[in-house]
């Protein structure tokens, strides 16, 4: 496979064109950032973990009938994916209060929510990725109401699937961020990555954080935690494939 020009040059991921105009390579780096890139570092082998975890989760979702841009894992840092037209929205599914929600409502981190909360954000770093509502998303021309309804439906499905997967792996899915795009036929599919960089995974027994919050809050063993998530998910997903 020929890696061609770079399409997107991000801190944690880079996207390259391939000889197939409908396919791209997603390369995972060892960079880790938060707070709009104000805090950043390099953690050796982190990109290997986020690549592997994303491949495991995308494969698990595919087996459940969920459509994503993932095609296959090429090597330890790259995924072959469908080329998409990005929808500039982020959907955060919340099972517990954490991060931005805890700050906005001055609630205790980890508070169990009585219902699944779906937060919609405009994916625009120049504006600080603001929280928006359905009408904003439609008025800005990014989606129709029917498309947004479909995005919510898929997000609920993925949240349930990953919650069940995490439970089998001795973890709890606190929240997850999903991004979407349109494929060459106009179908809306999940894009980006799904990993401890974009989800909050807690150990089910201890509540120990196994995700990027360890970096955000200056905790130790960031890579060790990512490796533990990878080990647990590999044990479940690969045994299911067998």
C-alpha cells in the first residue's frame, strides 16, 4: 500500500491519502494533549495502544452491525479507513458526570446519571468546541433533523455495546466521544478513533481511571493504564473472534 500526501496533520493523529481515492491511512502518534492543546506531552508507545484499542473496538462494533470508517489495521500505528466527508460535530454520551459536565453544573465527578445524557458539540477549535443544540446543528447546515436523529440512535447503540463490552472486561464506560462523517455514498458512519483518548474507562472494582484523565490530572502510569485497557479488551474481543 502506498502512503501518499498528508491530508490532516494533527497532534495525535495524521491522515494520509493512498493510491485508492476512497481510502486513507490514519496514523497514531505518541503525542497526548488536552485543554485545547495547552497541556501536551509525548508518551512513547501511546500511539501503538490507541491504534490497537481503536481497531479492537471498531471490529467489535462491525460484528454488531454498526457502520464505521474502519477497514483494517495495517501495522502497529496505522488503520486503513474509508475516506469520508467530515461532519463537524462531536457527540458525547455520558453515563456518569465527568469532565466538562462536572464543571458546567458544579457536580461531583463520577456522579451516576439516571439517564444517558447525549451532549452535542460543534467541532471547531477556533471557537472552543462549544456545546450546541439540535437547532444550531441544523441551522448551520451540518445535518438535517433526520440525520441528527440517526446520529443519536447510533450513539445510544454504541454506548450500550461498549458498556457491555467494558463490563465483560471488568471496566465501566463513564463516557465516550463519537465523531461522524459521510462516505462516498452519502451514508453517515462513525469516524475518528475510539480509545482512552476519547473515552473514560474506569476499573469496575476500584474506580481507578484508565484513560486520558490520568494525564489531565497529573496522575502517573498513563501508558500502563492504556496497556491495561488494551490487554482487557484484547482478551474479550479476540476470544469472541475465536
